[in-house]
């Protein structure tokens, strides 16, 4: 049997004990030794002893020959969870965790969700709830079109939307395998429709939107890798600028009521081609609000931990291959959020009547090296066994990202962690916007980096090219 130590003797810890004790199979696998809890008034809980405080864990684990630690304090502050990880993960015991507080409140907590620590847990932040009852009336009977539905964010937006009383969802994506996996996951839900297509193909977009007749478009399709777009700026223009314009114009022409662009913190004072093209995409869709037909809005947030190509998954692959782990700079930080939380906040933003620019509260920036170390410990290694090496910042990358240009221009919405910006929303003259798009097309098709950068700077004055 495995000796198990439970950190947290509150409701979640007690519920975990009861779930184990009431399962005949698990009772034969797990021997619950006791709890760790900082409440000094407690001696026993459910007939199991309180063996010490949370940060007595190293001594208790050694004394009682603990095989597995279960973290059961979902309401703890983020810094507390991070300190627990720092203490326990290097001890090379199996560490599992109960789900977040909102999952317990929503009644979805069961034995299957007592799981190993994952990438999202390393963020050290509690996810917001979905507020299903609050937002369901808005989505009741709606038809929704999602571009980039095979990508990390687009895929999760579809997953979360299917929890709401929507009528139908059209998953529009370029990658057939990603769409295939989405279909497989929801094969029993007849509300999910799908098609393969590219946002750069305006005729295909128009055909699908015209026939599907959506009430809402979530535009998640984009090129996102900074260094790749530095090397292929023509593709950044074609996808992030022209593709966004195509999707937006098709929405207007087909009387779509709402259009939400998924944007990025890299669009704030951009130093990269990717960030600048996303900023131009923001300006385009917000300028189209002058037509007073489709309501255009955008949601801006930082990195999502666990998305394809994200730093967490890269680190995992490097560890599994024996290392080394590569980090650009010892001081580099990024804002992170789980894919699920970001998607839920995007969906909630559309239910807010005021404002067109929404910014997610990403919490405190996270040092990339801390994620690397925690993942290393999670896998049972230390830095002597798998080294961490520094490679230097890539072209266009910042040491520290910005999620907003001026915080004083934001005010909190009626949803937790969702801010509304008071930024001026008109940038381009509608009589000239077709000319602007033609100018971008010409520069992209020239494949001349200097010409492309010059065009970007013309329409994104805040862009400052980094050459180091």
C-alpha cells in the first residue's frame, strides 16, 4: 500500500478522505497516514491525526515514509500553493492535487479529478468560475462561428460553448487533424458542425458564414509564434491582418450581430512583427464599428500555459528527451493563464454591453525559469541531472511583456478578472480601409522585409523594431 499524506484538513481534504474510504479498490491501494494543517486547534480529523503544519512536510514525509502527497487546499492563496510546490516537488514523492475551488462548488469534483500536478497548477492562481447561470440567457439559442477552432484557444472556446444552451456551433479550421480530434471529442453532440477552411480565403469564408447564419463569430485564427513571424513577415500580414479583415467584412456583409477578436499582450507597444500585426488587426475591427452593423470587440491576454508550442510543453518535451531545458534569459517573465480560464473569460466578455476592448487580469508575471524548475521537480529530477541553459532572447522578444498600455484606462467589469478599456476605438477612415488592405497585400506579396516593416510602421506607429 501507498502511504498518503494529505495537506489541508478542511472540506476538500475531508472529502478526499471520504471518497477514498468509500471506494473498496482505493482502500486497498492507499493508506492515509494523516494530515498537515496550519490550524493549531486541530488534533484529529475524521480519526486521522494532524501530524504538523504545512511546511513541516519534508520532516513528516521522511519520518512516515510517505509515498504520495495530496494537496487539498483549493482556497489557498496563490503564493501559498507556490511555496508548497517549492518545498515538496524536489522531495521526489508523487504529488497529486484536488481540483480548483470552483469545480468543487460546481459539483464536478470526484475521484477522477484527484490528479497529478499539471502545468496549470504551476501558475499558482485560482481559476475563475464560468458563471453559467449568469451568461446562459445571452447564449440561449445562438448560432456561433469559431475560426481557428483547431487551435488551442479556438478548440477550448468550442468546448466551453458546448456547456451553454447554444443552438449550433460551426468549427472552422485550417488543420484537418485538429478539427478531426475536436469532432471525436464531441461526436455525440449534434450541435457541433465543422468545416475545413482558411481565413485568407474570403470566398470560402463568405460561403460558410452565409449558409450557417451565425449570430456570433469568435475569431481565434492567427499566427502567434514571435520568432517565426520575424522570419516570415509576409505570412504574419496575410493571416493576422488580411485574414482578420476578411473575417470581419464577411461578418458585416452577412449581418452577424457580434464579432470578438482574440488578441494578445504582444499587441501592446509591440516590438515584434507578430505583435504589430495583431495590433493592426485590433485597429481594423474596432474601426469597423463605425458601420453600426456588427458589434466588434476584442479580448487581450497573455500566454496560455499548455497551448501548442507554449513554453510549458516545450520544457516537458526537453525533460522527457533528457534535457537540457533551454530558457532565453534568467530574468525573463511572462503573464500566464490556463487555456480554460482564458476561453471562459472570452465567452463572458461578449455578454457585456459596454466597451469594445477587454483585458484579462493575468495576475502577476511568472519567471520562466521558475516554471522550468518546477517542471523538472515534477518529473523527479534536479538541475544536476538535467541542466537549465540560457540561449538569449530571440529577435522581437521582450524581457517583460505588458498586458495593458495604461492601467488607469481600465475599469473592472461585472465579471472577476475581466477589465474594460476606455481606449479610443476608431483608427482608420472607412473610405480608405480597402486601400490600406491592398497596401498590406502588395507589401506581403513583395516578400521584401523592408517594405513589409515600412508598411507596418505606417499603420502601427507604436511598433518599435528590436534588432538585438
